C-alpha cells in the first residue's frame, strides 16, 4: 500500500504541476491583454525579432509546444510566412527554459522552497479572486494561484520519490542511460511525446535530480531527447493543415534534431574524456543551466541557416501535382483562413479573427465595386461575378460566426470579449452589405434582360451616391482595422450625406417622370437601387459604431 500511495502522490503532483502551469499561463495571457496582439506586428520585421517574440510568448504561455502549434496555425491561416516562422520556433525553444528555472528555484535557498511560499501565494491569490472587483486584479490572482499549485505539485512529486532515492534501480537505470546516448535521447523523446510537454518532462527529470538520483551524462542526453519529443505535438497538429504549415512543423523538428545531434556528439566526446564528471550527480539547477545553454547556442548556431531550413522543409514536404494545379487556379473569393490550433492562445485568436473579418470587409468592397460596374456597363459577366461573391460571403459568414463563438470560450479579458461580440455583429453587417449588393446585381441582370439603361441624369446620380457608399464601406473597414476615430467620423458624415442625397435623387426622379423623361420601368429599378445603396451606408455606420463603442470602453 505504501508504494501505491507514493505512486498516487507522484501522479497527483504531476497533475497539479500541469494544472498550475496552465492556470498561470491563462492569467499571464489575460494580464498581457491586447499587448499580445501587437507581437504579431513585430513578426513581420526580421528573424531576430521573431526569436525575441517566440521567446516572450513561450515564457507567457509556458509551453514551446503550444507556441509551435500556434505558429503552425498561423502559417496554415496565411498570417505568417515560413521565414517568419523560423525565428519564432527558435525563440520558443529559448522561452521554454523559463519553466526549468522556476522548477529549480527550490535549490536556490530555503525561502524559495515550494513548501515555504506556495501556500502563501495560493492564499493571497484566493483572497484577491474572491474580493477584488477589477479584472486586472483577478488576472494577477490566477497567476499567483497557478504559481502556487505548480510548486505544490512539484513538492508532491519530490516527496513521493524521496523514499526511493537509495534504490539501486535508479542509479543503474541512469548509469545505462548515461553510457548510451541514443537510449538516453530516445527516453527523453518518448516521455515528452507521451506527456505532450517538454516543460513537464524536464520538470520530472529535475525532480529526480533534486533527490540525487540523476547523473550528468544521462541528464544531458535525456534533455536533448526531450527537445526532440516536444516536436511531436506540432507534427500531429500539422496533419490536417496545408503543406506550408506541415513545413513549419518539419522546420521545428529539423531545428531540434540537428541541435541534439551536434550537442549529443560533442557531449559524448567530452564525457569519454571525463568519466568522473559524467557519472557525478546533477541537481535541478545544473539541468536548468544546460537546458538554457543548449537552446541559446543551438539558436546562435542555426540562426544563419534559417533560409536553408525552409528549403530543406520544402524538399521533405513536396508540392503535389494537385496542389500546383490548385494554386494556379486560385480564386480571389477565398473562404476565411481559420485554424482552431490558435484557439489555445485566445489573445492571438482574437487578432486572427479580426484579420479575417477585415478580409471579409475587403471582399464586400470588391462585391460593391463589381455591382456598380455591372449597372454602369450593363455587363452580364459582372453580374455573374457578383453572384459568385455572394455565395462565398454566405459561407464566410457561417464559418466566421462558428469560429468567433469558439473564441468566446477561451480565457478572454472583458475588452477582448467585447471585441469578439462586436466582430460577430460586424460579420453580420458585412454580410448584409453583400446581400444588398446581390440585390443590385439582380436588378442589373433584369435591366440587361429587358434592354434598359438609365438616362444621363439618373446615371450621374447613381455614380454620385454609389461612390459615396463605396467610400463609406472602405472607411468602415479601415476603422475596424486601425481603430482610428477619423474613419469613424468619416463614415458618420457620409451616411448623413447619403440620406440627404437619396431624398434629392428620389425627388429628381419623380420630376423626370412628370416630364416624361424617364419610363416607369426604369424608375422602379432606379428607386430599388437607391434603397439598397442607402441600406449599405447604414450597415457601414453600424460597423463604425462598434469601433467607437470599444474606444469608449
């Protein structure tokens, strides 16, 4: 029973460690808030900035696997290129070393032992969570509680191992793993692949090391294997993705495998000349030092070969003939690039959703330009193109609504939740703009069938009001993209102008009818088009209203 109890304590400790890390990461993400989304902007600058961002994001979400999966999602969604992904992947490996340093804190001094301050952190966090009203304070409480639970979990794992520190099986197992680099690397790889977290597997190894049962050679080779094992998560994630996303996962694997081979060979040679050091005991701090040094040096070593890694990934993940033909026939009416891998990082999911809503707005602009040209030129091809855009927009709205609903289930700040709700309303308004464009396209098609066209005066009025409406839609999309109040004011002003112009054009049309300068049939089409254009401006006004609402919040 004693052995079963210790096994339960170890399993419970591991569960608390993983749960605490997850809670702390959620709190850090929400605390970072909208600042997380600006990290995407830095990715477009250069690879070095990508490394810094990758390290920063991984330090926040406490998982290099999650960061890499997120990168695969971004590449799959078209939000990031492979070249940009290389830097982030390199940085993720550096960022994950933070967890190892947190685990080794217990060996820095008595006051930093988990059992000393972890209960206090949980207590403070719980009081803040129960009594604080401000969202930021509650985010801090999550960080403190997660931090405390993480360390109590480590304490449980350590206590469950302590009775067995003198057991011959441990010393013999790590002696074998240390003398056989391939076996040591495979052990680290398999354990990490099963747990799906290099941070957790390194934490387990450090817990064993803290109890004095791990030697230097086994620790180093197992750590190298753990770096390869963490690639499994991204590889599995890329299975349903496009070929570019698969290449991003392969780059992650190449980066860690090359590093493990190079450092594995070097350390094997070093240990061959220094058997005493190889068999000496390592503590958790020593593992943290090697883990950091390895990932930093590996990044420095492979940094100049980033483009080569991209080329090799292209060789390993080849273009199929079907893919090539599909890219040649690529249609401008693409559906949204939504990837549910990004949902694990809500801050980035919000940013990704925003980019897709803006792309939907750009498609609405194209729709409007197409129907305006259809009326002006009497082109049946323009009418057919407009109908195709409408079909795309209907599916676009459905997919966006489902995705945004999924985003709301994540750990969002109040402001992010407001943005997501407003994006849902915006998607609906954009789709309604497209519906009105579809109505105009149908009217244009009927005019073409009946051989009708507007008089010069009517066409002039049509050009003026549709030009204003198009400007209104473009400004609304820019307002949503930039959050600048200048675009909000522009849309509000245009909406007023269109309301006044519609009344004037209706009056002028009635006067033309009275003078027999226009037929009743043409008049019906003209008035229907005016009504649809006015409604388009109303929906553009709704969109900027959501942006203004967020600015006041």
